[in-house]
C-alpha cells in the first residue's frame, strides 16, 4: 500500500510540474506570435522557408526562435551551422542561438550523434515535439516559427491542439499536384480554426546564368489560381538558387542575400497589430 501511495504521489508531482511548465510557456509566449510553416508533401523546401523567414524577421529587429518539429528529418541546425548538445538546468532546456541570435531547438541538438536516425512511432514523436515547447525556455521571443513535418498526421495535429498558433504559412512547389496539397493544408487549418497567412511557392523558377531568362523547371505555376480559389495571398515565389543551396550546405544560410520572403515577413509582422 505504501508503494502504491508513493507512486500516486510521484505521478501527481509529475503532472503538477507538467502543468506548471506549460503555464510558464504560455507566459513566455504572451503577446508573442507563433507561426506554423507547413506543407502537404515533403521535399518542397519547408525547412528552408522556416529558416529564411526567421532570418528576415531577425533583420527587422525581432528576436526569433525556430522549433524544429520535423523529428525524423531535422535539418534546421544544419542550415544554421549549429552542432553540439543543448544544455538544461532547473528552468528547462535552453535552445542554441545562431550567429544572428535566432533560438533553435531540434532533436539533433539532443541526440548523441546528429546522424543517428530517430526511429520512433507517431505518438512518441508527438510527445517529444510537445516537450519542445513545454520544457524549452523560449525567452523573450517575438516570433516562434514551427517547422512542421509534411502532411496532416500526429505532429501537426499535436501542434495545432497544444500551441496557440497565430498563423500558418503553406509551402508548395509549382507542380499540378499543388492544388490538392494546398487544399489539404487549408482544410486542416479551418478544422483547427487557425488563420492562413498565405502561400509560398518554392522552386518556382531558375534564372539562366547567361541570359537571365526565368525558366520554369517544373512547368507553369498554378499557385495564383490555387491561392485565389482559397482566397489566400501568394506571399512569395522563390527561385531555385545554387548559391542558397551552397550556403545551406555550409551552414551559412544567415548570410544569404535573397529577399524573396519579404512579403511573407510583412504578413507575419501584421500579426503584431492585431
């Protein structure tokens, strides 16, 4: 009986501590803006968009954070050239800051070897992502960008249900498939009552280095008609840029000079006025 009583008390203490951590997080995020960066499919540059958007807002003087919720394919630390382990104390786990002062938290900052695969089932992944905001010290963050895994599965659902998301940016590519993909993201956002900020089309074109012509590698874009169908603005049309790819591989994405996401940054900034 004493053993059972001790277990109940321990469980109660853990639940109380969990509630307190979540309450502390809500205090941290009071008057801050949480932006979900989503896509209906993988490989469209969602993490790249999250990183560049955080950089754009940091250049405007805002303190930004990136919560890398794509547990099985985390790439945010690589883009920023961040390695090593995140530290923790009695206040919680502290994100690692980039060169520009962007707070970053990712599973790659917690594992022994950043190349180790994360072979977890959906509920475990969702639980880990939830701890990324209940147990991480997001101090004085103006904008927290959540780089979510593709699709509408456990993790996006957990994010929408547990975190006060202020807006969603949908990342898509020019293929014909974009209509269905964007529709899924829009419908999920409507179900969760989260406002859509607009669509970013990535890999929209490539610029010929010889003549400067814009070449539509994936065919003609359909993003304008898709956006109009859902009454959403097109926030950006980003090209395929070899320089961006090289800087990303080198962990130097913050030095990229492209300003293609200024429209998306404007949409985020407008949230502060609401």
